[in-house]
């Protein structure tokens, strides 16, 4: 059974870069035709799709974040990563990685990232 | 972006109650509607995909219906473990968007 686990710094300073990793276990990140998606949730608010990557390497980013976000895959480590540049307090949220394109059947536990000086 | 509006935003129920949560899309999304359950401090859990398909392992007391712009999630007999927040998500037009959630509380 596939499991996902996010990791990364819990505190990032304003204007700096947020970098998170999602480790996939229980299966290869390239097995099957899967999309892998990053989703975030500010405290007390709804979920927001950040972007996704397909096993071919093709990516899609939410236009609201596109200028600041990069999603990539490291096949040697069975990981996907998220980088978000020029962060502000509005980027404070729990960040999830999830499997799926238009519905998400497997999620990581989430990691809280706080943007503060 | 497509706006997903859920109602009610919260509701109280007793164990054994039948209840329905509604989700409305700001434009037609065919049947590309999914439902999730989220408990405090936990990741969302997929319950229903494609409006009415029950995800593997999800109890049959959960059901979904609808198409176009109006959708419902029904719990036929609420159990203690069902008290959580439920949210809908459209997967028809990018960026895929979520509703704000419906919090189910114990009466």
C-alpha cells in the first residue's frame, strides 16, 4: 500500500523559498500512470491545489501560484518536491502531497509551514 | 475559477440520523465531483469520486449523487466516527477547487 510522507522546514522567513519533499513508500513513484499533486490548507480555511506532476514529468501549476512554484520528481529517491519562492504570510498553511489528478485517493499526513520572521 | 459552495456550513446530528450535505458548482462540472472527510489534524480521506462512486473501503452508508452543478452527499445512518468535516472538490476544470467544508457535530 502506497504511503506518502511530507518533510521540510516548518518555519520560513518572508521573501525566502519554501522547499518540501514528499517521500513515496510502498511503490515506485513511476509505477502506473499516476499524477502526484501538492495541495495546501491555511488554518481554518479550505483546500487549494498548488500543482501536479505526471509520471512523464509534465507539470501543471495553479495560475495563482505559477510564477512562484516548481514541482519535480527525484526517481532515485522516490520523492517529489515542491518549491515556492518569495513566500509571504499568506503562504502559511499545512502542505499535503497526494496521489491523483482530478481526485486524490492517497494523501500524506501534511506538514505545517509557517512564514514568519 | 469554479467556486464550490457547500451547505450547510455546519450541522448537528445524532447517531443514527440520516443527513444530506449539498455542494453547488458555479458552472457545470458534469460528474467530476468528489467528496472528502477530514478529521482535525488529519489529511482528507476520499469518500466518493465521480459524484457517486464509493471509494474502496468506505462504508456503504455514504452515498453521493448529482450532476451538472448540484450534488449531494448522504450519510444514511450517522455513526460516532463520522463526526468530521466534509468537503467537495471539482475535478472538471483546472485549477481544481474545493468547497469550504461542512462540519458535522454531535447533537
